[in-house]
C-alpha cells in the first residue's frame, strides 16, 4: 500500500511536490466546500455535503502529494463517499424520504456494473447526473438544468482525465489538473441544487 504511484503526466519522480499543478488544483474542492458551507446557512444537508467535499480536498491533496497506493485508495474512497451520500440526498430531497434507503446501494450496484464492464468508477456518476436531470425534467422541476449542466461539465472533466496520459508529449503537465478544477465546480453545482430544496 505504500508503493509509489506514477499515474499522471506531471509526476516524473517520487517526492512531495512531484505534481504541483495536480496538488494545487485540489484547492478547487476546498473553495467548493467553503462556498457550500456558506450556502448551507446551518442546514444539515448542506453542511454534510460541504464536509464531504472537504474530505475530497484532503484525500486528493494527500494523494497528489505522496503518490502512494493507500493515498489513491483514500482519494477514490472520499469521492465514492460523496457520490453515495449525494445519491441519498437526491432521492430524499427530490423524490421522497422513503426512497433514500435504496439510493446508495442502487448507486453502488451501478458503479460495480459499470466498473466491471470497463467504464471505470466515474461512468456511474456521469450516468447518474444525466439520469437526475431527466427525472427532474419529467417532473417539470426547474432544477433539472443544474444536473444537465453538471453532467456536461463532468463529461468534459472525465474526457480531460482520460486524455492525461495521451498528451504527455505535447502537454508535459498533462490535463489532470483540469479534472480537479472542473470537478470542484460539479460538486458545487450539485450541492447548491440540493441546498435550494
């Protein structure tokens, strides 16, 4: 678990500051967490989402600073925690409290299926964002646009993440730092949508 991980263009050697852009761009999550915390105005749902975004910031920062397997697991775990909690929040806030209990296991199952089929951990959240938008559009809830925009931004973000290793020869810093910047925006958008209810 302490093995060195070299998964991004920017990292060319072990060391604490081997990925300066990837490390610094994690600040997008901290900014999102602070903004969501302030929007929450003491509300439990908003504060919970803000805390989870803060956890994504901490875990992602540790991973890009240390580049070890355990830090990679912590990073992915923090993201998964946000996604699963958000699935429950969405079900409870936009549908009914009684549906909240099936949201996390259902989303976890979708994540497992998409991962086994080769879509990785992030295909399920992309599907989820567009599914949330479609469900809300069918209900004629104006919030559908928040999820459609978040889905579009996440699709771009996911594309940039996938391109990172392919552009190393042309863009030595890679594109992973853009994944962080755009995902900070995505987490802010979906959290803001949940707080407004």
